[in-house]
C-alpha cells in the first residue's frame, strides 16, 4: 500500500511538472507564431482575431514537434523538485530505488505517448487542415491545386480567364507519363486538349514527347516533341504534397497505397509515419536521458547548470534526428531506418546509463 501511495505521488508530481513545462513551450510557440501570422497579413486589412485564430489552430502541430524536449525538461524539473524536498532518499527508503523510479516515469511517458498518437495527433491534423484552408484563402498559392487519387496526379492552374487541368498517371524523378492537359475558358468550355506519352518537368518548360493536340475549332496536330509552359516543375509539385501534418493516420496510409499503385515515391510519407509511430519510444528515451543526467550529476547544486546540460543534450539529440531524417528523405538511408536508427543509439546510451546509476 505504501509503495502504491508513492507511485501515485510520483505520477502526480511528474504530470504537474509536465503541465508547467508544456504551458511554457505552448506560450513560446504562440508568441513566435503570432508574429509570423501578423507578418503574413501585413499588406491585407484584417482583424487581429484572424492571426490569433490561425496561431491557435497551428500551435498543436508546432507543439507536437517539441514534445520530446518537453518530456526531457519535465524529467529534470521532476528531479529538481525531489531534491528540493529531499524526497529522493525517502523514496529509496520505501523500496523505490533509481531504476524503479525511472521505470515508473517511463511507463507514465509510454502511456502518454500512445495517447498522443491515437487522440492528440488526429485532432492536431484536423486543426492543421483547417489552418491551411483558412490561410489559403489569403494566399496566391491557392491558384494552384494538386491532388493524387486512384486516377493519378491532378493539377489545376487558374490563369486569369483560363484554367488548365493536368492529369498524369505516374510521377517520379521529374518525369510524368500518360499526360492529358485540358485548356478551359472562363466558362469551363474546352479550348484545347494535349495528350502526351511522357514529359520531362524538371523546369517549368515541360518537354513533352509523342504529342497529340486536339482543338475543336482547328485541325488536330501531332508532334514528336512539344514545349509546354507551366506554373509547375517537379520540385513545386513535390512541395505541394509536403504538408503531411494535415493528414491523419488513415489518410497517410491511404496516401502510401495511392502512391505505390501509381509508382510515386512514398519516402516522405513513410518517414513521417515512422516518426509518428516511434514517438512513444522517443518520449520514453528523452525522459530516461533527462532522469539520467539529473541522477548522474546530482552533486551539482546549480539548477541553472543542470538545465543547461538538458538543453545541450536536447540540441545534440535534435541534430542526430534531423540529419538522420534528412538522409531518409534523400533516400541515402531507408525511410524506416532513418527514423529508428537515432532511437537505437539513444537506447544504447540509456542502457549504459541505467547500468551506471544502478550501481549507486
């Protein structure tokens, strides 16, 4: 009963510190994002309520990226609280040693991480989708729309009194195949249709091959090669699908299936999915590392120095993950390995650290 009582106490103190650190990070995210939103609308006359509303919609996505560091710092504040109250020794005297304490914190973190994936992330993706839809109303980028479905890649270009609808069956490495380009007037009547077997779209001057041009008011034409000027190139098209934060888990898996069936690269989506699924482990590792730092250097009385150590560890871990994900996006590493490799390294570091503190 006494041990269970202390378990409840540990859970309460940890969540209290987690809530405080989360509130600080949320406040900082709000301040940083609100200035960005105000700058976006600097030439548009709008109410201040709009940037504030957009910021509130976007904060969950920003906070999701910061969660690992929130847990690391929360673990540090948890131990600072125990040191101030001299309660670490009390816990040890009641059968909760360093290892048991970290196991309890890890269990709390794991459960929280799973809840984040199945509840928080779904809400976050819906809010991000609403954020993008609202912001696009005031952006020139809404003239260009892109969709991928079972019929391939669809692009829409609104060019004043003319609209171009582009469909391609496959898109990979700046090349598209089985292309149909339909020119529509302001009343959405067909002006011209261009059909091509394949095209190089590295630049905005698309090089179409084996081309047939159908014009209702003129004779049909055929070309071995044809230059089509577009608002898109391969890089722009890829970037149109880069905001994966607006998709929930079901939509992300559906996107992988669509991309696979059409021969598109699924690397970015797979990296993103593995990043989400690895989050509970990542949070646990950050909690363990934060705890190990505090237990290893508990002889240091300066709280500021202890926090600096935490920030230093956070920066190293951030860049370890960043460069590994970069290698994954560039397909230097397999998508799955690029996400899980840094975690394997952190597991080994944590294991060695746990062995050391267990000796104390």
